[in-house]
């Protein structure tokens, strides 16, 4: 490993944009693990939402405290702890399973009770003391003081202001365990998280993930998006559960689609201005790794479970995808986009 790092050629910097998606965030773990092991890419900035925010702070914590190897260890330890069979106490296990599943798990006896009660009671009724053990879990793995002091990495986490309905992007120096909780606070599962007197819900509604803050934060023109919410489905959902899954997928992809459209438009305008001789910063280059490679196990009716074998399946798929991306496109980084924004936004129209 050391010899590989010593002979590593031409390390390039990129910004990372990590989408949320419950248990599918284990795929992002695999992508990050391979990129850190390979070593040809360095990260100037990271933007994350919901499960993407969790991955982002684990990555940032490891890089701040010990570099790539520590970041890989931090990510692996979190996903192991978050899985069935991990070493979490019962209350933390229940909260993590709710975060990771996005939708209720089939067959769990407690879930039948929660589903029935949720038709009449909100999280404020079900949890009047606002106990959220996930905050303790994140605090156990992450040194937020170290993250806030690490000026070498721009870090952004997105949440949705409940009162205004607008996106708020928290910068590195503002990030705490509460900010991560806000980014992952699905409204029917968790109470809004209050920060600076304002209530916040899951950032996936408004920025999943937010890309523009990365572009404004530093001079790096390459953005690598790790997208784990499916763009398209081959069939029309007909069951209530499948319909709800698809509604969630569309809802949580909409902010990313809007940002890609904005980047495509800005690129065309910048190109036109350069054609008229105006001096402009280079065009933003966008790259994407999309969740794939696990077949029917991730259909709209699949269980987004917290079994470690399932996490491992996604992790390995993420590593394979990252390896393919680097094999095919490492030379393109810094030179051109490998995601055709015009085609990507037209396909989603």
C-alpha cells in the first residue's frame, strides 16, 4: 500500500457531492473507500445530505485526524456499528434503522404499531421528550472540533428550513451533530431539529446534494456526484408501497436535477461569453457515479434493510463503480465533463 502511494502519479483534486438515500448510503461508503485507497484523487470540498451528510462527516473526521487511512477506518466502523449485529444499544439501533430505511421495514412487529399510530400521531406525540440517540452515535464517531478546525477541506451539509421551505447550507465552521441530525430529519419519522431558533427537516427536499456551494468555495472545477437515488424505473408502480418509494425517489432527485440544469445553462452562457472574447473562469466539469451493479436487489420494492450483508453488497458495488470510473475517466478530470449535462437534463425532462 505504501509503495502504491509513493508511486502514485498526478494526483488531481475534485469536489465531492454525496446524495442521501438511507441504507443505500453504504454504496457511497464503498465509492469513498476505493477512492481513498487508490489515492489518485484528493478532495477539495465535500457536500452531503442526509445519509450523504453522515458519510461526509465521517470522511472529513478521518481526513482531519489521520488522513486517508483513518477516513477509511472511520467509515467502515460507522457502517458496521449501524448494521444489524453492530454494537449499538437498543434505542440507538431503533433510530438508526428508521434513518436508514427511509420507509418502514416489512414484518417488524413494532413497525405495525408505529404505522398504525403514525396515522393519528406525529413524532411530537410519539417522542414528547425529543430523544434522538442517533445524535449520540454520530458524536461517538466524529470529532466536530477537529472538522471545524480543518481548513484544508470545504464541507457543506444541507437541511430544509421548515418555516420558509428553503434550503440552508451549513458550512464547515457551523457543522455540529445537530446539523447532521437536521439534514437527516425525515418529517414523519423525526421531530424538526432547531438550530439558531429555526426548525429544520431533511435536506433532501431542497438540496440533494447541494453543488453550487462547492463551486463558490474553491477554484476546483471538477465535481464528482455520487448519486444513489434511482433516476428512472422500467415499470409503473402499482402497490401502495412501490408508489410511495417512487414518489420519494422523484422528490429527492428533483433538487439535484435543478442544479444540473443550472450548471448546464451557466456553461452555455460562459461558452458564449468566451466566444465573444470575455475572460471567464473555466467551465465546471461534472462527473457522476450512479448506484448500479446489484441487479434486482434494489428494485422499488426492495427492503432498504440494515443487515450488514446488505451493506457489504452495496459497499462492494460502490468500490467496483469507483474503480471503473477511475479506469475510464481519470484522464478526463481537469479536462472535460464526463457527464453530458445537456443529455442528463433532457433525459429527466
